[in-house]
C-alpha cells in the first residue's frame, strides 16, 4: 500500500525532435492497455447484458450506506491518530521521536487480512487476551472492521501529514507567537489551516482504501460492496450482479480519486522554505506522560499485538500438535510471482515514466491519470472485470500465471512509474542531449546515461511492486491458476476456516520475506 | 559580410520556430566564420538558446542550417545531433554524475576514449590530475572546465556554449571568461556563446550578434555595436542611453542638447550616452538637476529638461551637483535615428 500521488506539474524539458520519441509513446500506450481493459470491458459488459440485479434497490442502498459509513468512520479515526503521531514526532522535543516516527509508520506493512486475523486471534474465548484473563467477544461486523482498518491505515495519515508539517515555514508560526497568540491558538489558527491540503489528501486516500478493502471486511464479516461482490461472484452462476456492483464500486473509487486530485490542484499553500531550524514544542510533566502513553499504547496495539497474536497461535498450535503443513511451496510461489511481476511492471513503467516527464504534453497528464486511475480501482472489481473479459474474448488465458502477471502490471503500473519519474526528474534532461551531442545515438544514450542515472528509481519501483504483489489478495483469489496458493491466500482461507495456527505461520512467513524491503521503503518514505 | 562561404562554419538562414503563440525564432539568420568567437546576445526569452539548440540538433525549426558547408537542416533533412560534429556546453554543465571526470571527457571519443587525448584536453583546461574525481567533488569553475573539455575532446567543428558563466559567482566569472577565451584561441576552435549579460558579450568575443524577439538585429564587433548601434533599442540594451524627440531639417536635427548632423528629414529620435553629456553651471542654464548618484570614480547626474524629458550625464567626481541646481547641458556626440511610427 503506497501513497497515491497526483499527476504532477513538474516536467523536464523536451529533448530532440518529437517524432524521434514516437517509439516511446507507442510503448507507453501499449503498457497502458492492461490498465484500461478492466473498467472499460466491465462497463461494456454491464451495458450489453444488463445489470442482472436480483435484489431490491433498498439492499443496494443498505450496502452503499454500510460501505460509506465504514469509510467515514475509519477516515476520521485514522486521521485523528495520524495527525497526533505526526505532530508529536515532528514538532515536540519528545525523546526518541525519530524512533516513534518509524514505529508509527510500520503498521502500514500489515495487510488488512492480517489485521483481521489479529483482531480475531486476540479476542474470543481462545484468544490471546483470554489467555491473560481478559475475555472479550470477537467484534465481528462493523466494530471489528473499523478497528482493524483504522489502526492499520493511521500510518497512511501519519506519512502524508509529516511532509505537510515539515513544509510549513517556521517563521509563520513564530510570527503568530510573536503577535501574542498562545501555542494552542497558533496550532488551531495557523498550523492546522496550512495542513489542510495534507489532511484532505490523507482523508481521501484512507477513504479510498477502505472502500477497496476486501480482506478485513470479509474475514470480520461486515457486508460492504467488496464482500457482497465476492459472495455474489462465488455463489452464483449469473455473474451479472457481481459485475454491476463492481462497476458501481469502480465509479465510487474513481470519484474519490478525482476529488483528491482537484483538491490537490487547488491547494496552493506554498511557503518559502527556510533552512532555519524550527523551535520544538517543549513537553513537560503531564503532557510528556500522556504523549508517551499514547504512542506506547498505539505501538502496543498496532505492532506488538499482531506479532504476539501470531506467535501465540503458532506456539499454541504446535503444542497441541496441529497439522501445520509445509509452507515452502507457498513461499516459493509468492516470491516467484512477486519477483516476476516486479520485473515486468518496472520494464513496462519505464517508457510511461519517460513520456510523462516530457514537457508540454497534455497527453502525458492523461497517461499518468490512467495509470493512477487503474491503481485506485478496488482489486476485487478488477478481478471480476478481467474474468468476464477473458472468458468472453480469450478463455485460453483464464487462470494462467501469465494473465495474473498482466493484471498485476496494470494495477501497479503507477506505483512503479512514480519513483522512476522522480529519478528522471532529478536528472537534468541536458544529460541526454549532452550524450547525443557527443556523437552517441539514442540507444547508447539510453544504455549508458539514462538507465544508470535512474537505477535508484528502478530499484525503488521494483521493491514497491514486489511488496504489493506479495500482499495482494482479492485479484489473486479470483484469477490464480488452480491450486496456486500464495501466502496471502493461505492466510485468508485459513483464517476464514478458523485454522489460526496455519494462518499465523503463513503470516509470519509473509512478514519475514517482506520485512527487509519494507523497512527500506518505510525509511525512504520518511526521509523524502 | 564578404567572406567566402567555404570559410563559414555555420550558416543559418530563415529559421522560424514558435511554441504555441510564443515566437522563439523569427527569420533568424546567422553566419559564423571559422576560428571566430561569436556571442549571441539578447534579453531572456529572445530565442537565443533556441537558436543554439536548433543548430546543435536538439530541436528542429523551419529554415536551413549548414555546418561546414554540409546541410544539416532543411525541409527534407534532419541530421541528428550525434552526427553534426557540434560540441555543446550546457548552462548546468550536464556532467554525467555517474562517471569520473576522465570518463566524462572520454565519452565522445571512439571506444570510450584514447587516454592520451583525454589527458591532453584536461591539460588544456588546466585540470590535469583530476581525471579520477567524480563531478560532484569539483567546484563550479572546475565543473565548467570539465564540460568544456568534454565538448572539445572529439574536436568538433564548432563549440556552442549556453550561458556558460551564469552558474558561477561574480569573482570567478571574470577569470573563467578570460581563461575560456585563451583556451578556445589556443585550440583554434570556432565557438558560439549565448549570454544575456552585455558586459560579458563585449569583453568575451570577436563578434556579437544582438538578438531581439527571435531575430538578429545587429551583427558587429563589440566596439562598433557600442558606438554605432543600429537602432535606439540596441543602444539602450548595450549600455546606458537616453533619447530625445526632434525633427530632421536641412541636414541637422536640433535638440536642447545641441545640433546634430543627419540626412534624415521629419521626426527623428536622438540617442545620447551619459558619458557624452556635459554639464556646466553659470552661463544660460537650460535644465534642472533632478537627482544624483555618486559612485566615487564618477557620478551619474540626472537632469530634467523643460518639458520633463530626463537625460543622464556621467561625469567625474567633481564638481558635485545637488537636486535643484540650474545647469547648462549639452551633448558632444549623438546618434540620430528615424522616429518609429
């Protein structure tokens, strides 16, 4: 789960004559096809074969209300937590605030189905909390989904708000204090209004992820669009209702994304960035006590608890002699498909990153928006759309690893494009011109100049896609070849069938193989 | 411009280019003779960098360009930049950040570079022994010289320099400019330099082409440009100048600063430079001092003529004038141009 970026306005100067870049444009167009196919084919299908809705409109409204209700509740909670953690770790003299900053960001690495497993595994008569004498009934339904998603999406707010806080010119706040305002008043009247763009952006992203989430709501049995789509899809021969619901959910997601972009474009706060240091808020006495208490219990619930629950169930299961089964096959498949997808996606994203960083191209904004649009589509809807499409037009590729790779590529293209664009923008476009001027052709220039200077971006892109694919659940669930069990699938199905020991073992395996790249990426996110 | 075409290194004719509504080049013509150092001078946005990029082949335009008699651009021809034998020094130097200085310099040479030639060029620019450094370990002035060495290494027909001094601080700029002139002269390299800094243009080059709105408006030696500007705009762009309205009549134009010879008839513009304007106190005052700026070695006195026209006079530190003084003002030399309708 990364942070969705808007189509940016920074561009590189164009180099050489436009006709020479035709090849890049063709390549960029081709790689966008897998991103475009799901929504378009789904819309056509619903138009051609009808909605097939068998349930009354009131049920549809109920689903909509449940989905949006959860999204709003999760957004408010995550945003509040994230704002507090961001402010405490950037603006106060709290001891060890850099460590707290990383700790508050880390839960982002826990996929929602693992969060659900934590909630289920901690509560109930056999849960971890019961073992320490605190029996709480498992909160299936709204509260469970709310808790799981809020805690694990708060880091997204944390990560979005930190740069916003850092961007505020300290002189403006000092000016407020100098005019006689109290710290508290400065926060409400100066800091918060300037943070609004970051807050709005974080809120919409959290809302978007909640709308799209399948893992937590399905395991915690809360009926939202995604769960209803899966139930309809799995339980019925007529696939039209699932398709119709998917289309509605896609439209909902794209609407949220569009709002997010328009607020970013309007968010025009820009301050001169001074190198001058910022005065930190001095926390004393009860303030410091409460702050540390807050960060400590947050870390306990969102990091310590999941790991403890997983280890508790694993140990408990092993003691009871539960059949664990080997996980090596799952680990191998997960790593294999994630590596392959990372490679394919990065190669595909490169031409896209090239053309979208060229100057004066309305088309490049369009291309970028398509990639980000595809990234924002709920994966379960992509799965439904792709199945409908291939069964109609190319049944032979149905349930093949190649199809799965192509779908991953379409989904995560934007995620790979973004870091490559960053490194291309950091490099002066004159470098390529300089190489051409020194007598080297386009291919030599690509090989000896462009690729070497974008290596960091390519590696970051590959890491991001690798992590995303390893964690991906809904699309994999629908599109995987028969018997193709990945760790994510194993965790989800074992949790659903109450094999918590197996689910915990698979979860620990997933965390183990993703922890290194995850740590690297989290640090990178915090430092930029 | 009587040189034979075969001694021309660059010949650009009728170049036109627009970005949307913005005209970058408008019937741009330029000749660069072999071995000369030419400066393209103009205000920012006048199209000078575009002209350079079109010559180098980084951009296309309507019109024709020949380099050493070979057609590289016309309606049917576009020789790509790597085949033009043109060296370019970029404003931000564009050194390859992942290569050492020596590999940067050797990049344009066959098979990664003959070490002998790399050493030779590095010595020419005074950077011997720095070949193993990375670009980010060099000072701004050193990076600039690496960029120059890299462009010179393959012995191109011409070297184009885009605002080569703009990233250097003022102290360094003068020194680097003198060095550049010596290096280019030693290597007998033809060069075109682009700048918006008039002093730089006058001091650095053999010939200056002044550009305005996509066009070359005057092409001359620095001294000629200053003393014989082609129009009031060039006069004001190169140094200080004030203009007065007058009428040409029987071989003269009469102004309050004196009578100047001209063959023009009817409305004219008389342009004077402050150093040609003299002030005196006493006899028949015709102007009032408006304000003064004192620089030590000289002073700039602005006077108001009856009717409000202001004229500046650059004179020695003595005598000191004060606002309100009545003075007699006259010009020793002026250029007369037809008034623009």
